[in-house]
C-alpha cells in the first residue's frame, strides 16, 4: 500500500535537510504544527454543538433509519473476490 503523500517531504525540503546535515547546520524550521488557539477553540465549540443540533433537527423516524443503516454497514461481511 502506498504511503500518504502528506507524510513525505517535498523534494526541495529533502534536499535542504540533506544539505544541512552535510554541512552541520541545524535543519530549517518548518511552520508545521503551529495552530491558532482561537481557531482551535472556535472549531471545538462548533464540534460540541453539532451532534446535538443535528439530533434535534431530525425526526425520530429519520434517526432510526440512519441507525439501521449504520448497524447494517458495521455488520456487513465483505464478499470474497474468489466467488
């Protein structure tokens, strides 16, 4: 299975890290991993509201349909390709 492309470095980033290792310089800093705390809080707030709001908007019959579909998807067996 191929690896995800988002986990690998760009060719230019790889070349820069090799050059830095060869010359003894520290590798260049990347902005990866930095998150805006305000954006994180806002996203969490929306996530906390979402499930309850969706539950309130759906009828009991529609919720039952969704639950049955989810249960059947969980218990569904995969068909073998040899058949």
